[in-house]
């Protein structure tokens, strides 16, 4: 079972106690123009069961697992609601913490020089990268995250600054309509970017790992970079099919990878499932958020390495 369950009744109190006034005001101003589930504060009016299912989407599937499935790999990152509330502050703009599109680059030597830690998102064309980033930044009014129904819309590396805390990079999609210099662009970035803390490789929940995804996984393994697999659009497949895909991907992680974080993240940009948990993970691995000490054992030192 998840270690956070005991913290559920304390959710609202912990949130109020840890939100500074300036950030809390900013959240209220933004929520009117964002999804009703974008903010933890807005979610506090929902039932504990609803909160749990949105923040930890695997909880809805847990009871369908057969007994011989090791559930621990689905629960390795188990922050408290207090941690998740604190993480949201980094994704909420204020006068002293500006969040915005920064610049684009077509080659690594065109990329901005910055000491900020970075995380990047890669995946097949139309897997939902830009939509996911837009959901992560849903508390930021007017931020420019280009989302298109047409595969291959992103042709450059797009950089987003999150105050002085970290940067997020939206990479071009591989596969259909990928830029002709995609391989050179992405490989050089992944190998040379010294401040890259984690690469998020996105997979479509309806189809799982495809041939191009397998190549991307092998690339990350070859480069020896820490990375995480994210299953997007989990609202689309039926529950049985989704669970089959999840277990298949988890088997690949366990048997074929050494640099991949053991836990598969599940997200939906449509209903915000898993978005708050992913925000917390990003804030933590970029060194901006210390998780409560009593939960450190379950994290397996995610900030330092993928599997150590």
C-alpha cells in the first residue's frame, strides 16, 4: 500500500500551512483560467478518494493486479501531500519567480548557456509531449506551449525557464515528420548537456513501447544518462488494456534497463492524473525540493541516480 494514505486527512492543513501568501494569491488568480484540477488547492474540495486517484493514478489499478506482481516498483516515489503542495510552488509564477518560454535551438551550440538544472522530454511524434508540458505549466497564464493535433509540430528544442530553479526542454518528436537533423540534435544534447538532470521518455498508453521507442531506450542506455519512462494519455485505453501495457513496460524496465528509474509514471493531460506527482518528482530531482526524511528510504536516492 502507498505510504501516503495516512497523510490524507492532513492534506488541507498541510497545504495551508506551507503555502506562502504571495504564491497562494498567485494560485487563486491563475485558477480561473486553468483546469479545475490544475491546482492542489482547488483539488482540496474533492473527496480523499478522488484526490488519491488523480495524484496517484496507479491506485485505481492496484486492486486488479495479480498476487505475484511486485507492487513496490510502482510506489518508489511516494511523497506526502505536504511535499506535493510544496512542489507546486515551483510551478506557480510570482513577481520573483517568473515562468515562461525562454528560447529555441536547432543545434546544441545554439542552446542557451545556463547553470540551471534541466529536465527534457522526448518521445514519438504526437505522443503528447507538448500537451504534458502545458499541463505542468497550467498555473502559468499565457505561457507559450505550442500544441498541435498534427504529428511532428515541434521542430526545435524549446526551452522554458522556471524562475531560477530549473529549466524544462521540449524536444522534437521522433518518428513521423521528425526533423531531418533530429538524431544529431537530440544525441548531441543528451551527451553534452552537463546540467541535464533527467530525461523523460514518453510512451503512448494505448500502444506501449514501439520500435522507435525501443531505439530511444537503447540510446539512453548507451549514453548512460538517467531517464524515466512516462505513459501518457492513460485516460484513453480501457482499464484492462491499460494494465496490460503498464505491466509490459514495467517488465522492460526491470529486465532490459540499468539507467531507467524503476517506477513508471502514469499521466493524463486531459484529467490531470499524475501531473501533480510528476511536478513533485521534477522539483525533487532538480535539487529544489527535499522530501520529508521519514520517506527517504522509499525514494531510493532518486536525485542522485536512476537505480542506486
